[in-house]
C-alpha cells in the first residue's frame, strides 16, 4: 500500500498508534540511524524524532512486516532489501 503524505498526512496521534504495532523502529537522524525495539524503549524520544516540523510522521516512511523505517538514509534502505 502506498500513501501520499501530501494528501493524507499521518498526524502525531495516528503515528503513536501506528508505531505501537511494530517490533523494530529505525529512524534516520542525519547520517545516523537510530534503532528501537519498540516505541516503549523511549516513547517520548521516538515520537520526537519520528514527527516532523509540521506535526506529522516524517517521510519517507516504509514498513515491512514488523519493522518500520522512518526518514531517508541509504543504510536504512540497504537493510530493507537484505
């Protein structure tokens, strides 16, 4: 499924619900990739880095099985295809 965030942005409240359903969360932060085993590792920190300036879930966001990848970093996408 593809969602166009320009037309259907995922709000912070929706993002919290969405992130609760994943066992692994990867978030690109500059050149670093932060990895969490769940949103409960550090809920406030995960939400803070996953939500963009507009108050919506950052893009690109890709989820596969029980893992979600947020933000752009080439290392994230290499992990996705392995």
